[in-house]
C-alpha cells in the first residue's frame, strides 16, 4: 500500500557541506577516516539544473549496456531531439521504428513511452516539485515508471538533488567498498550493509562516494 508523503512547506536544500560531512564520518568511524585522508576531499556541484524526464530517459537508455554503447545510442537519440535534449516533445515526434533505428531496444522503447505518458499526465515531478518531497516520496513516485528502479532514483537523489543520507544497499560497488573499508571476510548482503552503516547517518551519501573511490583504488586486486 502506498504511503502518502505530504510535500514540505519549503524546498529541501540541495547538497550538503562536504567538509562537515567528512569530519562527521571520520569522527564516527576510524576505519573510514583512514580512507577519507587517503582519497582526499570530494567536491560535487549539486546546483546544476536538470530535467527529470531527461535524467530518467538517460537512465533507461544506459541500462544493461556498456558505457560506450549507451553513449552511442544516447547521442543518436539526442540528434533527433529539439535542441539536442531528450524530452517529451521529441519522444512523441518519433515512431517506435525510428527509436529502434537509434538502437533503442523494444523494452526500452516501451519504458520511454511510459515515461512520456506519465509526464503528460503530470505524474513525473519536475525539479521544483522534487525539492519539496522527501527521499522516500520521490522513490515511491518514480519507481512507478516502467524501467525505473529504486537504485536509479537513489542516483538521482544523490547526484542531482544532493540528498545527504542515501544508502543504495543493492549497489555492488558500495558493498565491495564496505567490505574493504570495514575489513570484512566477505561482501555484505544488502541487509547487512544497512546494519553496518547506520552509524554513518546522516551523511551516508558521502560515505558511498568514498566507498566507490575505495573500489577504484583497489581495482585489479583481489576483493572478497
């Protein structure tokens, strides 16, 4: 059953203070503190404007493809879009055959159609509306779109809205990073990861970004 999440009276601030978050994480976990020093400061601009439909469309196009293949298909589609931005008007103007001609699979064509239809019916919140919804409300609204899962919405929360306390427990990279930082014998399950990282709240977003860098640092070495 869906739970009603009322919008906030004021927009939720985008982003958080990286230095404050890093200091908090270092104080609450000595193991993570070592990696914070090794990796150095992470600065991300959370104020860049975005369109929800375009962000979700790109996510759909990139699913289950290598970065290069997804970039090629996305570039072809952008060439067919007004002003080179993927949006409802551009998607409506292309037939399924034309979308397939850009390299979009049948399943992804169906997902893009569902996205456009929901946008027409104002069921895809724009950036201003997203700013007035809490994290779970945003997830609940957007996972209703075909082809959009919880992880995809969590990436939007982290990198577009800058929500400070997001923990995508199903992300394998984050789980591998946690195994390295916490010196575990095996990669934790999503449930285990949730329990092991509760003390990193309310700055688990930055912690995840650090865990991804830890995996990059150890790329090529044996990971449990």
